[in-house]
C-alpha cells in the first residue's frame, strides 16, 4: 500500500465529502497530505458548509492510517491564502507532487432566474478557484523538476446538460477546457493534468433537502428515498449515487505511476449516467 510513498498531495475542499475521502485514500498509499478548506458557509448555497471541526476530523482520519497531514483554512478564491498554504506545504514536506482540485459548491435554479451574485459565486469558486489553485501550486512543481499529477474534479454536468444547474454546469464544462490547456502547457515539465467527472456522490452536497426537491421535480419536503428513485433512473447501472471512495480510487490511479502516460483525459465515474444508451434496470 505504498504507491504514493514519498509524495505529497495538495487537496482542496478536504474537510469532508470527496476531499476527506481523497486525503485518507492517498495517505493509505503513503502520501503526505496538505488539506485545505474554507471551513465555513457560502452565501449562495442552500446547505451548511464544512467546519473547522470537520477539517480536524479529516486530519485525525489521515493520522489513523499512518499518514502525515498539514491543514489550513483557505478560500480558493483568495490567491494569497493559497500561496501561503503551498509555501507551508513545501516547507513541511519538501515539495508537492499531486494536486486534487476538488473544492466546489452546488446551487440550483432556472438559468434566467439565477441571481447575479449566485452565478458569480459559483464561477468564482468552481472554475476561477480551480485555476487559482493550479496557478498557486504548479510553479513549485515545475521548480522541483520531478513532474507530477494534477486532477480537477468536474462532474457529469461537465459533459452533459443539467436543467436548473446552468451556473454549475457552465463551471464544470469550463474545468474540462481548462484541463485540456493545462495538459498541453505542462506536459513538457512531465506534469500530467486530467479530469474526473463523477455522478452524484453520497456527500452533504447531494444529501440535503434542496437536492431532494430538485431531483424529484420540485416536490416540497421530498425525502432521500424519493430522490434516490429519481436519481437511479438517470444511471445505466442500477444505482442512485456513487461513494466518495469511488472517486478517490480514480484519483489514486491518475496520481500514481500506473497512469504515468495518461494526460488530457476526461474520466467519468458515473454509473453510466453520461452514456448515450441506457439499459433497463432489472426489477
């Protein structure tokens, strides 16, 4: 279990959900972890944000599997905070080899009815924040001269249209375009850049009343069970959502030497949600 021995991973949005799962999985394979998160609510979202306690628990879980971890409260919209976290990570562990650009938010509403502030906050965090993260970390990777792996977390919504998610869908499509350019620009430095496109993931971003209402067509007070039925109908495999660990395993492969010649790739982990042909589920 040492595919990443001697490497350091920089993970955004690491306080809970996918980011926490990524930190633990990469630590299990020997990576040092630099885990950052805003640890607070975001104005345009309809669910509670992660907390300082959540990030501290991520650290506990990483240490429980024998990993070393550095944490920091960082808003990916703030380049100064990102630069400070990168500098401290390099001082602590020597260099950064892997970047998981995972931080993101979700919001809902018809495109022509979205408040301008909601649109802007979505783009600022999910797209511009991703670019700022890469801009903060990549120079240290180039200077180290060891190559590396950068993985952006997009979404199935980065590949197809999702009604009532215009700003989210636009940002996630943008991440794929950003990845393609970065993959070309950073290839001469042996830094690989790829995208993972998850389906719905069993995290607080999905498991909340606003999402249940959205995916059941606006049913007030919709339950998780009702949403699960609706989400299952969207997949080719008979599932409603995937686990965070499923995305972590894809990240691990892309970050490892097993994928040493893989760059510029969009990797769906979506249960067939983006497949053009769906198969009927067994009853």
